[in-house]
């Protein structure tokens, strides 16, 4: 009997899944996507931080990143044999092997490029007459006996340097080699000899047996000390006049180190260990900084001295590289946290909405179970098991997909995030469902939002959230997103709190416009308008949860879109400030002028829309500041708007003189989006009329000038005399502009080039899209002293950092996810009332309602809620950006890490597309879903919807 009873009772979970496979599948897909996003986010952050750290170490100059252990030559009190043995390869290799083993984790060495040996730390003068002497000063050479020369170079000519017999401190003949660059610049040939003097002034003859070519010139072997590869022409610091001489390095045979011990060039034993960043991860930066500090001046240094000697020192610039990477990460992380909290909040609300939808659909079923004696614990346990069977595998699959999609990251943050999604759904859905059945409810009780009065608890909770939101926004505006000790979650949650407050306010205000609109509509003919407004007011789809999801999603999408737009605008502005136009042609020096033929040739190229020749002269001394004169006033200031190019008048002691053709430059300013330029104020008339060819200008000529605000404040309104290479004249300020295209943001003075004695342009600014190859070919035809800069190439420099690119991709994903969750929230809110809508149409069709009228009814009913969500989302997104923009600086995301970039603050700006597109999508989807529901309901008969005993 018992066996038959067990066979007759079907398992609950299997029965439920077979009964509603569509709902279970939809829930699993939603959990899968959410778990994937939740697990992918921390993994993506780990991935771009890891790539950023490795990128910074790999691309840094080898002289900064290499770990170097060095100690002076062995003491003179030691026996000569012992001193020579310590400078030979076996002993150096033993110490090097010990240093490699002693490197603490996570620091690891690139063993393929490790080098050690003996080098002279003080350059020695080479008096051979055949060596290059650019200004009659002999070169100064350093000598190094370093291991691995054959492995890291190829023999270009001659033979490898060797040691035919054992080299000691008494040896006076050794062999060496130089690189191709050193040989070319210093005029070294195979077979040449160079004399190196000992401390006793005895000559050591160094025979150059070969010329070598580096296999990897940028590798650490050759770049840790660039003089190994490339000689340098430097200024003699001891000469009262600027005198230059060559300095370079001679590469001795590997075991020639003992011979250097007898010289007075201060020989040093060294071990160069390049780091291997392949095994480093982003979270390793703190340990790496601590380890490097210990090696420089801590317990690690004591360990190094145990191996290499008591006088050994450790030096590296790797710590500064890691610290710079950590500063960029700390600057980017708070901005990323804003996107993470926004999308996380939206996802949580959408999951809660899904639980509410399922609970609403099963309310009658669970009420029946409760009335037949089912306990809350038993019902909740069955719902938990039923939910877990669907949700937990979906969460695990989402974690697996995130792991496959974003590799090389810590597993536990993603696992915790995916587990959190599964736990939220498994707990929230059964809890919400069972809590509805604690007390018996009246059958068919209405949930009319218009008549519902908020409780005191709800009012207190809303006021608490309001206080938190105000505090978060105030803190963010005052001190930005950064915080000591990490990311301030309250500040990063400011957009979420603003959207939450907006949702609560809109829910409270929502009934008022409905009541006002219902009264005039009730007087019209037809019941469609009145019914739609009346039902919209008491529909559960207009509750706080769906509206909160929509506002959060729209605000997050708008915020993310504004971040992306701000990054793009900042990079465009920085590229424009650096180049000045779409393309720029200039000479190697500021005195190099452009020939007229070059200007005509470039102007006629395909794709060139405009060309503006400009004469730029830097470092022009300005007259003394005029006391009490503020320069051009507001009426005479032209386009003086915003902050100018510099500080006060006292700071503008030196400025750049810019001679332009007013008409062509004004057209260029309009084409590139620069501030409007008042070209009419620079007309060359009267005393500033153009000079005849060969004529000299008198110092009393007065030229109208447009200046930066600081220069205008220094010169005042009266004519002031200045001396330039383009002529001596007086200038009178007639207007100001905050920036000009020909120079980077600095102090400047713009005049009409036609009024100058020297009119030849030094720079040509181009607008349009000329072919880069043809443009460079045309310029190279006029000589190699001219350079071409393209705005597009300069713009591309700002997107090569893995940390910046990774953070930007996260914000793009945030925009897409925000828009997707917004549309999903609309769909869920409409699906929650779908059965009620179908029943309504069935009843109204029995009263004579046509199919077209039914479609209008559902469309009109969904319109107020969709418009409320779209309008609220637009306002919330705009308000969030307006409130938070003063506290968010996008420089770390846009420009950090690029040498020469403008580092002025980059603030958020409202991106209309990010605001409008998701909001329009909400309205369109609401209308589409309402239309589909009406069409589907019209295909089914009224009998199907209106069954006997149906509570609907």
C-alpha cells in the first residue's frame, strides 16, 4: 500500500516545471544573463587592471623598470688573485643566480635578458685623433665587460671580442666591440685601437675586433643603459660656453672585467635583472610596492647584501611605475563603481519584479493550498526548492560563461557575484510569495494605487532615503569620487539614490495628473479615453517597483553615455589643442619658414577644404604690467568667454606671437569648432597697413592685436611696444579669445601677419581629410626639415592604455545593459497585468466593444505609464548628470598616461542620445506590447476568457 501511495503522488518540482515550462525557462534565462553580467564585471575589472600593470611595465623605459644590484670594486686590501676572481664570470654568475632565487614574490625575473659584469662608472677621455670631435672636444667613453653579448647581438663586421689568455689586473691588451650606431657616429672601424689609462697612467690597449648590431634594440639588455647601443652628444658641464662632445660605450670581452680594476674610472660590479610581468596581476601592485621598498631599504636589502656583498646597493624605478599605475587605478575605480552600483541596482529591482510577477500569477494557487492547511514553512520550502532547481544551474552557467568570456582574473569575486544573484532570487521569490499569505485576504480585493495612502513607515523610509541622497550628492560635488582608503560606496551610489528619490516622488505625484485628466475626458463622447485613464490610475504596473527599475535603468544609461561622450570630447579637444587643426605642417624649429610653393601644393591636394598659413614666434618678452588696467573690457573683448589660457597678468611675462591671415583663420576656427574669432578687428589699415616688400617698420607703428586674457590684462588698453624677430612695433589690444589653433593653451598675442616685416609662415593649418600618404609625400618634396602632424593620429594616442580601454568598455556595457533592463522592466510591468487586460477586453466585447476600440483602449492605458517613465527617466538622467558633474573628473579615463596631453579637468556633459534613445524605446515597447496583447486577445473568443466561477 505504501509503495502504491508513493507511486500515485507525483513529485512537486517535476510537476510544477512540466506545468509551467515557459515561466521556468524565462526565469532561468534572466538569471543566466544577470549572473553572467554580475560575474563578468569583477573579472573585467581584474583583467584590465592586470593588463594595465603589465602594459605599464613592458612599455616603460628599461632603465626605469630594470632591477640593478651594484657594488664597488673589491677592496684594495684583498689579494690581487681574489680581486680578479670576483670580477670574473663564474663568481658573477654565482651571485647572479643567488639574486634570482632571492627575489621575493610576486617579483619575477626575465631570465633571458639578465646581464652582469664589470663596468666603469666614470667616463674616460679618448684622445685618439681619428675619433669624432664635433667641437674639437675629444669623446669620453665608458667600458663594460658584460655577459650575453653573442646572444643579444649579431656580428655586422669583424670578429667577436675574445680573451686569448686569462685577463688579470696586470693585463694591458684587451679586445672589444662597438655597435653600428656607435661606430657610425664616432668613426670607429674594425682594427682600431683605443687607449685606456690605468690608475698608474699605464696604457691599456683596447682593440676593436668587431662591430655588432643589437637583436632587440629596445630590449632591456640594450636599453637599461642606452649608451650601450647609441652614443650621445652632450654638453660639457665644465665649459663656460656650450660645447658638445660624444659619449659612448665600448663592449669588452666577457671575462675582461679584471683589467678594468686597474683603471681610475671607478669600476663597478653590477647585475641587471629585468622584471617579467607575465605572472603579475592587478591586485599584486600593493605587494609589489612593498617588496620593492624592502629591497631598496629594508629587510630585502639585507638579503641582497648577504649574497652580493656588504657594499651592494639596489636601485630600480619599478616602484614608481607601479605607484603611477595604482594612482590611475584609484582614480578610475570610483567612476567605475558608479556604473557597477547603477547596473547592480537595476538588475536587483528587475529580479524582484520578476518575483512579483510570478507571485501574482500563483496567488490563487497558493491561497488554495493555504486554505487547505498548508503551512507557510511547507509552502516556502517547496517554492525554495522549485526556484533553486531552476536558478542555481542558471547562475552556475552564467559564472562559467563569464569565466570563459573574461579570462585571467580572480575567480572568487565573480563567483560571489553570481552566487549573490542566485541567492537573491532563491530567497526573494519564496519570501515575497509566502508573506502574502500570512493572513487570509478577502477575495477580489482591489489594489487601487490612486486610493492607496502611504503609511507612516513608508514616509519615514522615503525621508531617510532623501537625506542619504542629498548627503551623497553634496559629498560627491564637494570632494569628487575619490576617497582616502578606497572607493566611497555612498558617494558612488549617488546616481542610484537620486533615481530612487525621483521614483518615489513620481509615484506619489502620479495620481494627481490622472485625476485632473479624467474629469475633462469624462465629458467627452465615448468611453475609451475615460476607461484608459481610470485603469491607468489603479494599475499595478504603475507601482513603485517598475517605475524605480525604469528610472534606475534610464539614469544609468544616461550617466554611462555621458561618460563615454565626455571621454570622446576630451580626447577630441586634446588632439585639436595639440595639432591646431585637422592637419599641421611646420618646420623643425620655430624659425624655419614654409616656402610659398609648398603652401600652394598642399592647398591644392584632394580633401583639403581650407588652409591657414600662420607665423608663430615663441618666447616673446612682454612689457611690464600696467597697474590698475584690466585690459580689454567686456565690450571690446571679442569672444572672451570661459577661462583663458593662463593665470594673472604677472604670469604672462612671455607670450607667443601669432601672425595670421584673419579671413582664413576665422574660417578655420569655424570649421574646427574653436571659439568664434573676431577677424574684422585685425584689418591692416592705417598705421597697420601692409608694408611694401623690403620696407622696414618703424617702432611707432600700432598693430591691433587679439590676446589671451592674461596677456590682455598685462598690456592694458593703451599701445605697448614689443620687440620680435618679425619686427619691432606697438600693439593695442582690441579683443581676447581663450585659445587659438596655432599654439597649445598658453599666453599668446595674435596680429595680422600682413603688417609684419617678416611675413613668411612657419606653420600651415589644414582642415578637411587629405590622404596622409599624399600629404607627407608633398611635404617631403620640399625638404626633410618639415614635419606633418595629423589630428586623427594624435587622437589615436589616447586609446592605447589597457586600463582606460577596459574601463571604457565597461561603461559601454553599462549603457547597453541599462537600456536592456529598462525595456525588460516595461515588459514585466505589462505582463503582470496581461491576464486582467485580456479579461477586460473579453467583457467589453460582450458589451459591443470593437477590435479597433480594444486596441486603442490598451494603447491609451499604457501611454500614461510609459510617458511617466520616459519623462521621469529623462529628467532623472539630466538631473543626475547636472548634480554630479562637478565632482567627477574624467581625465584618468580620457587622457591619463599620454605625454603632453592637456590635464585640465574633464567634466561630464549631457549626451542627448543616451537620454533620448532608451526613453523612446520605453514608449515604443509599451505601445508595441499593448498592441500585441490586443491583437492576441481579439483572436480568442470571449468564452475562453470568461469561464464560470472565474474570479476575474
